[in-house]
C-alpha cells in the first residue's frame, strides 16, 4: 500500500544562518507530517547536493523540486512561508495541477 506523498514548502533563501534555520524548521515540520503516516519530500535537503556539486544555480534546485511537486498528492506549508516568492510559485504550480495545499496537520489529515 503506498502512502500519500506530501511536498513540504516554506521559506529558504536567505543568508547562510537563516537558510540553515529555515531548513531546520522545514525538516521538523516534515517529521510531524511523516508521523501522521505520509511520505514527505523536503526540498531543502538538496543542500547536501549543493555542497557536493558547488555549481548549481537557483533554477537547478527549483526546477528539480518543482518536478517532484507535480507528482505529489499535496503541499504542506511551513510557518513563515508567506514572505517566500519561491513558495508562492510552488503554490501556483500546485493550484494549476489541482494539488491541494494545507497549512495545518488537522486539515491535511481530514482532507487527504
């Protein structure tokens, strides 16, 4: 039996300390979602890929994550997403594909 795949979206780009803090928030949010029985995709984990490759552009990261997003069953927003242009674009992609977007665990579990 396969699990629903949830895309975890939230603010990321910023100075290095803020990026790391945002990754931490995204991973902790993803873990709450995962513990509800869902599989999760966490875009910030491409940080490791970036450290190894060191020559990837923002569009390399975003295009890869956006492709994964198209295959997800839902998007879950991390607290503080509102100021993120990338997250707003991810919400637009989800909307164009009729992928539901949630901001609370209760709404997610009630509707998916």
